């Protein structure tokens, strides 16, 4: 069972804050540091302002040595796929092959309006082409060229360089779409992430993806299943309530919709998600100044998971 730290820097975090969290993630034994890919806050003033996901990860690649680094998820609407393939390959090389690449269709129209980024109407078909282009560029042998003639993207005689350090960068796809998302995952993904869903809804979505994986002719164990859930752990009820208040939430609501409560309560809840097939958990950590929170999880939750 893997625990990963997942941050939402658009809510208000500079690079130095993210670096401190990433170093704590590594020092405390967590598997990975992931971040969202957003340019606009979803509540509050967002100060000091957004940080770019791949610029951040490039810096962290040189400041860490063990943990995996990635996005949950990069927005397909933000970058051209050829440019993104170069960026991810470069960060993978800078990290010594520790990047895992999450890509989604993009959904938050307000941030596009705020920063002058076009917000396309058709996003899933565009995402399918982005995945085809990015993975196609990485898979093209050195010395060969890559062509692509799609509805949204056309590439001709691309040298398909640079290559990532890894022979295959793990690709993550996620969401709750019932048909097209599982089909895309079965075609391109190494991991499927279920974001902020109940145990029951998580199990149903994992079941749909398993079916799509089988229909694509893949081995049943070729896909990793994961959950992203808000985390709020405390030694006692008072500490849980304090941590919940710090992120503008209620403890009871967090216990219902996330991983919240005492270490024992959180371990029990993780176990119920694991029964649905999840083996990896992205702990959405919203108070990035509370490193004691990560220490508690590392000391009293992680050891009980095996």
C-alpha cells in the first residue's frame, strides 16, 4: 500500500513552501510528491499566486533523490502536446527517471479566461490525440521521425526528441467518466486514479476500468488503481477539529468524504477503499505549513498499512 503526498498549490503556495513539503515527503518515507496543475485559486485570495507545475517539478527534481514526482493531473488545455512531451522528458532526465505523468482533459474554465488560455469545447477527443502524440513521440526510436495527422494536432517529420530517462514514463489517467475515460485509460495508462469519490463510487469506477482493460486485451494486473482523497489526521478529536478548521472544513464532513480522524480511523477507511482494488493513495494535503501533520501520518498511519 503506497501513500503519496498530493498538493494544491493554486490555493496559495510559493516554490519554497512546495520544496519544504517535498523534502518532508522524501525524508518521512512517502512514495511520491504530486501536485495539481492549475493557475487560479478555487477559494481564498490564492496569494502569493500560481506556480507552474512542470517548472516546480523541474526544481524539485534537482532537490530530491528518491521520491516519484508527478502531476494529478496536468491540464491538456494548457500546453501543446509536442511541447509537453519535451518538458516531461526533460524533467524525467533531471530527476534520474522519477517522473510519473498524469494528464487530464482540463475543466476549470475560469482559469483559462483569467490567463488568456483558449478553452476548447471538445476536450476528450483532444485529450485522446494528446495522449497519442505524447506517447508516440516518446516511443519513436532514436533516429526515426514521428508523424501524426489528427483533427486537432498535426506533426510532420518530428525528430521525437529528447527521450525521457525511463524506457517508459508511467502515464496516469483518472476521472469518473463511465465510458470514454476507461477506454482511454485501457489504451494509454499505467495507472487509473479515482478522484474524491465514495467507496461505493470508487468500486464502481474501478470495475468499469477493469472491464475496459480486459476488452483491450491487457492483463488484469497491468493497471494500478489509486484514490485521491483529502487527508486530515489528528492524535485526538481536538487535533482533527483544529486541522479541519485550518483548511476551512468540518471534521464530520471530512470523515464522511475523505480520510479523516484518528490514525486508526484513517487506516480503517483506507482498508475499505483497498477492498475495492486501490493499492495507492494520494493524500490531498491542503495546509502546506503543517509538516507535523505529515510526520503523524508517517509515524502512525503508514506503518499499519504494510
